[in-house]
């Protein structure tokens, strides 16, 4: 009786199948709880990575001076300001000028207003610029001041305000006229990360371009460089138009006249070559031949053709040809050559001015 009671009071152990089922159910519950956790708890994004901070930027061009296309430089004074959500996101203290030689900036003028932070600085510097003067003096240029943000584009972006961007109407650089001023932003990608291990495949920074449109306003230099060419052509044409058909001259005298004409044409060639060298000191272009170069080339071609015509007339006369016929052909050739020269130079000038 005692033995039966002991057997009845003993607890029954679970079977192996029940233990396995219980383990599977417990594991499934744990996996379900982990899968249904909020995504932000597992992949929390730092506040700095949540999105790019945006600051409004604008500028005022107060002065533009020392414009020197030969050296690839221009100088400017301007005010730049930003409006940011807070002082910590203000880019001006660390902003860089991509094409400035040695920028000088004033102390920041920080104003807190309407829940935003306004920062104003004055910048003065010489800036590097590529110039295309092939159409001188009808060339138009678009020079830029380039600002680069201090942070990667994933952290900071500019918003340009062209409605508030202006240029000083009293800014009149010598020999130039301002025709436009505006801002635009563009991303610049670099193949390096600048040591930021959080970036992959290089880095990208936001840039603001302060674009200034310029046009020449003084053509005086153009006339100084081209008047010697026109004088050389007119003198050369005059040597062909001096008539001796009705004068009773010997062949020797006529041949001497050809020699004198060659001397005048040779002097004209020398003047054109010398003037071309002086023009290269004033107008230099790394992009090809300028309008001034083409006008010099056209003048050289005209004078060389005049020399060739004089030599042919001299040979014709020295071999017994009719001097009267030679002069008649020379007169017609001079007028035709002058007309072709005027048309060619006019086409070159019109192409540069309106092309």
C-alpha cells in the first residue's frame, strides 16, 4: 500500500517529443519579437546624418577692378551673406574660395532674427580666370567667383537667392561694362574623401558661382593696332595706281619704277610684322588666332600678292612685253585686291562682333 502511494505521488517527466516542441515554440517567439522591433531602435541615424542642412546665400558686388586678361586675373570687392537655421551650421567662417589668390575677409557680422542666423562678411581678392580674347575688341566674358562649402553635400547644401543679389551700378572698370550678375549652385565631385572614412567613392561638395558678365566698352586699342595695317594697304594700292602710260619713258625707267614699288611693298611688310609683334604683347590668346591676328594675316597676304604682281609685271616688261598692258593689268589687280581685302576684313569684324 505504501509503495503504491509513492508511485502515485511522483511527478511525471515530459516526453522527449514535448520538450522539443516547447523549444521550437520558444525560439520562434524570440525571433518574432526581434523582427517586430522598431527599425529606428536597431538602425538609429545620428542627427548629423539625418539630412543636409541648407543655408540661403546671396551677394553684392561692390567693385570690380584690375581686369587683366593677359595675366588671367581680375580683382573684386563684394559682400557675401548667409541665412542659416542656427549659428552652428553657418558656413562662412570656413568657406573656401576656389579661384582666389589671397582673399581678405572682414570680421563676421552675425545677427539673430526670426529664428535664423544672418552672417555677413566683406571679401576682397584677386581671382584667377580663363579668358578667351579671340574676338577682341568685341569679346564678351563671363568671370566667376567660386565658393565651396566646408562640408560634404550629404551634410550641407546652399540655396541661392538671386532676388537679393545685385551689382553696384557705379562699378565701372576701366575699358569694361558690366552686363549681368547672378548666382548659381552646382555640385563638385572629388575622387578623394579627404580622410572622411564615412564617405565612399570620393566626396561631393556644393559650390556657389558668382557669375559676372563683362563687355568691352573702349575700342581705342583696336584702332591703334589696326590703323598701321590699313595705311600699309592704301600705300601699296597707291603705288599701283600711279599711271605712266601717257608718258614717254624708256624701258629702263619703267623697270626702275617697279624696283621702287617693291621697296615700298617691302617696307609695308616690315611694318605689318612689327605691328603684329606689338599686338601680341597687348592681346594674347591661348585658344587660337584672334581677330587682330587674322587682320594681320589678311594684310600680309595682300602685300605678298602685290609683291608677286609687281615681279610678274617687271618680268613681262623686261622681256619686251607691252608696258601699257602691264600697267592696265596692275591697275585692275590693285582695285580687285583692295575690294577683296575690304570684304575679307569686314567679314572678320562682323563675325567677331555678331557671331
